[in-house]
C-alpha cells in the first residue's frame, strides 16, 4: 500500500503539471481561455483505480475532439506504466542498444504497441466547451479516465514478459554470433544478425526486434578493419605486383583474424588488370594481384569490405536509415596501399633531355631546366644522358627525322623534349607588386629511330618577379615540382 500511495502521489503531481492551464496545447489564433473543470486539476484518489486526464482543443465535432482527448489519456497511461522501474530496467537490458537513436526508435515501437493493446481504460467524466475560431467551430474537451490498478499491473507484467521473451530470442542470436566470432567467422556473425532482422521485419508483432539485430550487426561491423601489409612500393607496369591486406576484428581479446570476408579492391589514379574481389583466408589474409597497369606515376589501391545489405532496402519503413549506417561501417573498414607505377623497360633505354624556349621566334636552350630534369630521371633509375650540341633546336622541337637520326647515330634511343612557350608578356600586377607571366610547357618522349611518340603531356605554370626580365628565371626555378610530376608519368 505504501508503494501504491507513493506512485499515486507522484502521478497526481505529473498530471497537475501536464494537465494544468499552462500545459494545454492550443492552436494558433487562440480562442478565448476556458476554465478547466476541478476534477481535471485534482483527479480523484482511489485504492482501486488510477485516474488520468486527457485533453484536446481542436476544430471539429465534439465526438472527434473527445476521441483525441481519450488518446491523450491513453498515452499518459502508457507513459505512467513505462516510468515504472521494472519496465525501464527491462528496456535497458534488452538487446544492449548502445545507439541513442536506435534506443529511442525501439522504445517508441514498444510504446505504440502497448497503446494499441491496452484494455480497461474507461471514461468516467467528460467536459466539452465549444468555441469559434475564424468562423469555424471547435471544442475544448477534458476526459477523466480510470483504469483498475490490477489492469495496470497486468499490462505492466505483459510488457515485461514480452520484453524478456524477446530478450531470450535476442540472447540466443547473440550466443550464436559470438560462436562465429570466436571461430574467426565474423562476417557470418554479421550475416546472422541481418538475416534475423529481415525475418523479424516481415512479421508485424516482431518488427521492433529488427532494430536490435541491425544494431548488433553494426556493433560487430564497426570493429572490423583492414590493414595494408607494407612491402610493395614500386610496380612495373608490364609485370605488375601483388598486394596483401589483413582483415581483423578488434574484440575484448585483441585482434582476431577474420575468415571468409569478401574484400573489394579499387585502383585510384590508374587503370589496369587486377582481381576486383577476394576472400580472406583462415589467417585473415587477402590478396590483390595486379598483372598490368595502363600508366605510370603515383597510384593507390583501396581495399574495403564488400557487403551490400541490399535486402534491407526492400522491407520499407525506417530501415533505409539503418542500411545507410551499416554501409558507413563498411566504408570505414577501408585500407590503402600507395605505390609508384613505372615502366622498368624504359629505364634501360638511353634517353636525352632537352629544354627549349621560343624567344621572339628563336629557339634557345634552357640548360638549368634540362639539367634539373636529367638529374631527376637518373635518380629514378633512367639511363638519362646529356643532350649533345650541334643539333638543330627547331628541328628537334618538331621531331624532324633528320634531327632524330642525328641523336640515334650517337646511341641516344629516345629524347624527352620540353618545349616552353609564353602565353603573354610579363605584366605588372598591382596586388602583389610584381610582374607576372604564364608559361606553357609541353613534354614529348620520342623514339629517335621511328619517330613514335611514347608520351605527350603539358602543364601551365605561373611565375612572378620584381622586374619583367627576372620573370623567366623565376619560372625556371619554380617549375621543378610540376615538371617532375610529368616525368613521373613516363
């Protein structure tokens, strides 16, 4: 009795706050204030019943507004039951929901179901006061509802029994999934949870379970990660290379190798022939073998879990957002291997480097630029040689056969031609207080015997200096990084 009296005392306080004059929800364009009945402010006390006051103020018939007031009383009854410590505890332990959004969705589903199933809530008194708003008629309605304490106890126990029954089902799935994880079959655990979610979502009275299973699948997925094994730093475009990744699950016992995980591979900044997917072995190892690359230069190989969860998009409702959460966990598993792709066959071919600028129609050498690029090519392993004197610069810029033959006769099999042209004359810029000019550099790698162009690209470079005469020198000094990027593509 003491416990019931405390609950009733707390209930009356709650009802006073929620049903008082200041707590009524009134539509915009408020009608004149109405006086609440005394029983709405001071619900009766009873040893057999709990009393709840429902309220609604809206346009429509008295019957329609009364129905809304009754629904308000029903909601308050359910909220009262859910404030009980036993129900609250059952909600918290069921499914171990650690995502606040999922916990909120789950609790709302349980409450909605309870509202539909609750019985024994009777209307004892009704007060309806009509009003007119902008020529339309409406009512302010209060209803005093009662329900036996025995009915509340029964409903509370029904909710707890249902929660605990579901908890046993969930615990059985957790036990099954944990068995998979212990064996390293983490993906099987994820799939078991997703399958359970799909099964639950197709049965109306079990839909709330689906949220739990999806949350558990997410808890497993976010502990799965891939790591690129260090080793391969350079790959010959003609020979390829093999990359190894490890798939791990980080649990309470440390890292566990994940067996049977399908992994998706994606090349970035390059194209080539390689296996797009692979499955991890018992050691958690998964390999991607590249057998050929289309171009040279800096390349990345991405690896991440290949799980789609497309079935979740077919069951409708709010499951789309949970599908997105799971996909985000999959994306976060990504690991990256960075390497340089190069054509080693080109490295052993004697290659000369020449830099030429068109100065007022005359072709002139730019020795500092050529020397810088020659040194860079040597550092990368190219058999780079100095460009000989006595070669007609205009003809070499045009890749004329006679000029190429002259190089070939000296043992030079290829020539890298850097041709510089100015887009505009240097112009003074008031903002930076310097002269500026834009230069275009085209690069061609040409076979001196056949005239075949193996590589062609270009880059535009801005330069600035205190005087117009110094701009070109500034350009030569500052062009190194961008020109090296061109050579990285050879």
